[in-house]
């Protein structure tokens, strides 16, 4: 899908740029210290754009101080009060997220658009299944993909008619297949960049499953310019999940990919615990390689042949593997330290 390029702070989306990873803070935005600390953790995890709620004038004012201490663009999330949108822009928001339908009169929308125009910052028009206009619910006899698309395009046209097209669109639903269909429909009707995600996806496990299914179907069709994996969990988990989804689809490179075998009756080490430790330990390594964690020293080398480096163990003994060949043995408890030693030599 060919979309227009939009600049959010120092990050460009659309226009053939790589898909940007987003998350949202869950701190009180007014608490500058807590919000900055969370954003810095998200930056380290790989977040490229961060969104923060702006429900008060104090939150809007805090954006200016927060921006001084972070390194990625910040998006102000606005609901209902157009004055908060203006205050957020005046305090340095790199983008605002609004639903023109709940901002109020056209004059209020116009005031927000004029303020965004003065600073040339993008507006994300956000529509989701929980905020669909009553007349559209009636027209389509319920919440449907078609209704979501009509609502989004209607809201976009309000801003375009005011002579502003620095826009990003998001249409989200907690219903995975409805969300997929809505993105397929809107992709043929607009060239504005699309912010993609499954809203209200759920807790870490169920949210990951729903988001992976939905995002894979959407992104595999070339639809989507920036994504957020919405989880009822630590926002850092959203970023890790987004990175893993993009890497699995071949849409993002960099970072270590960990592969591990399922447990079976031959496994005689704590493979689950070891794989989890490896996964956590290698997250921040600046290497574009594959690491295998295997539970059987007999079959491990062959199964890890496609990995750059692998480890396997059993009966108190461990082995270090490179491209399917055993390079040395070690004690079982030394597997993780020996793996990290090999990785450190590659940096």
C-alpha cells in the first residue's frame, strides 16, 4: 500500500519508511518523573513513538518537561476537550490523537486544526468500535467493518475540508476479523498512513494471540505504517511483542531471534527455565543472529543447524554449537554464561 509520508518528531512513517513501533504510557502524565522513567525503559526496549494521555491541563503542561528528557516523539491522547488538544500542541506534542466526532462543534475542530497547522504536526484520527456514531450503528444494524471505515473517512474529511492533510488514521476493534476487514477496506480508499492494532486485545497471553493473528493478516498485505500491540500488561511487553511480530514477518531486522525446542521425554534439563533466561538475557544485544536453545545433547546439534549459535544440555553436561557443529563442552550450569561469552565476542 502506497501511503503519504508523515513526520512525527524525528520519526517518519508511510511513504515506504519502515513500520514504527508504538506504545502508550500508563503513568499519570502529570507525574513527570514517573512518565519519563517509563518512556526511557520503553526506548531501551525498542519503542519508537510514545503516546500519553492528556486528560487535564496539568498533563498538557507536563509534556514540555517530559520532552526535554526523552529521545522519541510523544503523542498526546485527547478525548472530548478541544482545549486540551491545543494546550498539548502548545506544549510540544509531536502529534495529537483525536476523534473529531467527540471534540464538539466544527469551530472547535477548526481551532485544533489551525493550531496543528501552525506547528505542522500530524493529527491521528482515531475511531474504534466502542465509539462508533449511533447513526452508523443504526445504518449498519450494529458495529461492522464498513461502519468503522465510513466513520473514519467521515472524520478525516472534516479535517481535509479545513485544508489540512497531515493525517494518520486508525480504525480499531477488539474483534480480530472485523479489524482485519476494516483495514482491507480502508486501504483502497485512502493514502493516509495507517496506525494498526487490535484494541482491547486482553492480557499478556490472550492479547498476544489476538494481536499476532490480526496484525499478521493486515501487515502481510502491505497494510500498516505504524503499530501498537495493545496489552493489559507492562507497556514494555507491547514493544517486545511488536518487535517479535515484525521480525517474524520479515518486516524488521536486528536483534537476536531465540528458537527453542519443545520439551519431551528426552529432556533432562530445565529447558523452559533456560530458554526464558536466554530470551531475557539477549534482548538488548545489537546482533542480527539466531540463537538456539535445545534440550537434548543428542539431537540438539542437528536441530540447531540453522542457528548461528546454539546450546544444548542433559545429564549434567552442556554443549556449545555453531551452525550445527559442537565447538566445546561445558557443565550444564555454565550453558548461559558460555553462550553470553560467545555473543560478547561478536559485538
